[in-house]
C-alpha cells in the first residue's frame, strides 16, 4: 500500500508566543517549532497501515528549509521517505494554495491513501485536507476517530464523532482521510530511528518542478489574508475572598448580585 502523510511544522504549544509589533504574524525568533500534533497521529495511522498491508509511508510538507526538522521527526517514527516543497513564491499562500501544491506533489507519487491531521494547532482552520481531496478528485472522510481498513486494502470503514453520536462511513480507496488525535497513540521515535532519520536525504522541489505558477498558488491567489494578529486581552486580577465559609458565600453572592449582575 502506498501511503502519503501530509504534515505541517507549527509552533510548540508549550512555548511562549510573541506577536510581531505590527501585528502581521508570530515572531518566530528563537521559537520552538515541532511537527503538528495531529500530524503525529496521521503518521502513526500510516505506519500501522504499512505494518498491516506492507508498502511505504511517504511524508510530504510545504514550507521553508527548517520544515525538514518536522519531516525528520516522522522519519524517526518510521516513515520511509519525505519530500518538501520549498519556494519563496509561496510566502503568503493561503490554505487553498497549500492544498493545491500538496495535490500537485501527490499526483507525482503512487498513492492508495492520503492521510492528514484534522487541523493544525497554529490556525485551527481544518481546510487543507478537504481541499486536497477536491483537488485530487478523491473521496474523503474528515476528523475520523476510528479506522478499519478491509482485508484487501480496497477501502475503509471510518467513524466520525459528531454532535450527539457517531457517523459511520464506508470510503473506497484511493481516498483522503483526516484524523482526530483520539484515533491512536503515536509511537516514540527510537534511537536507531532518530540516527537513521538524520542521515536520510529529504528531496526538495520548487513550484517550477511541479509546473505550478506562483500567481495561482501564492499570495496573489489567496482568498483569505491575515489582517492582524493580536494577543488575547490580559485577564483581570482575581479577588481573594477571606473569612469563614459563611462569610465567603455571602461575599460571593453579593458580588454576583451587585457587580456581575447575574443574580437578582
């Protein structure tokens, strides 16, 4: 089975985030960058399919040269190959532009299933996977929490957690799947895997190699642009209620009535 996993490099959610002074984005100076957490689960799903059916797992990403570090994380987990699309002309590309670039790459590779994380933790848009399926003209199932591929590898039954229940879908392969973090528990890279990943060559291609024009996938083609990024407002300092339990309850009720105006 030929398995493609699309990944993204994102800021570590545990790292402090600084906004650029002009509000044009995140100041990434010294920022810790990692593989998107949802994409770790996508990679794990791909590795489990390879263990079940044989074949290869190929990682694909779009971004600057530093994205290779995220790709090496996936290689250390056990992926076979990795490919990066890196081109300055992609600066300012929106999600649809990135999806179109990924589709162009995937068309050059044999693929039975394409797996993505449900969303990326930096912007939470959850659009690339669905757009990718449209560009590839493939069936799709998004935000899956359970994956059961049939014995012949011709398709899968997936479960999607929806409000008030679970939706069960049958999806023929080739297809695009996006996964929830509840789908599996990603494995830790082994030391031999890490060493092997460090030596692995990661192929880099540009828009020209893919026959794409920056006017069609770059900033000029973006349908959504970032107007301004701002930090959340500072939280007001809390109020400490002193006294015994009865006094504390009385003080809280007075606050809810007189200041918060949520009790009458």
